[in-house]
C-alpha cells in the first residue's frame, strides 16, 4: 500500500456494499484489524466516517468487495497523510462564539435492510468538535422521517454541548435540506406519532 497511488475520495461514490456474495475473505481477522485502525483514524479524520461506517457493517463475514473498499480508503489516507484537524484559535473579542451543526440522511440507502445512514458534524466557531456517521436503528418510512431522526439526534448533541457551555449562552442553528422536516420541527406541538 505504501507504493500505491493515492485515491481522491475515501470511497467510490458508486460503491454499494452488500453482504450478498460467496467470495469470503480467507482471513477475516486481518480485515477486522485494519478496519479497527480505520475506526481509530476517524478521531482526527472526519471525512472518512461514512466510509468506515460502511465497511464496519461487514465485520462478521467480509467479502472481497469489502476488502477492496478498505484498500481504497487506505490509498486515500496514504495520499492525504498530511491532512488532519486544524483547531484555530477563536478571537473572543472580535467574534461571537457560535455553535452550528450540519446533518443529513440518505433514506433507505442500504440495499439489504433499507435502513438509512445518517451523519452529522458540529462546529464551535469554525472548528469541528464532533462528528459521526451511523446507520439508523429503524427503517424510516419516508425521507422526512429519516431526516427528522438525525435532526433530533443532532439537536440532542447540541443541547449537551450547550449545557457544557451554558454560562456562555451560545445560540445554535441546524440547517436542513428537507422542507417537510423543517415544517415538522417548527410546529409548536409534536405528537408521539411524529
């Protein structure tokens, strides 16, 4: 892998990993070990969270196509070895401290169980302080439901961060690209069915 050409993205955009197939890896423990290292790398490389989340779903019985996705990620990391988190100092006197977050879900993207994968990142000023990508636990019946779930989870994360910073009284916002979800969140009364 050291001599390999670096990849431009952590995962091929057209890659749809499934557990269907018969070309199982002869040594799945090697796959698990490498994926464990990639999980550790997500602590300072938020851009690989989605790809690592995808390959983690096949730890029990990895196939050759899953190994190819892992090798692609390793090529990406070897080509971007100098990348990482840069925490910039925050000039408190000239700017107001702000918390913001971005989240999204891809509705029913898993071809096996039709569960959605969602991701989110939280910023304090211009510095990313929290990020994740994970498969949702339940099957969403609509894109609005999938988006609403990640929006609620992100709001809970922001409330926790705001609790830590409560003495600073920092306002926050979560932009959403789903109009139905925005309308649902803006209702003054939510029922248990929502």
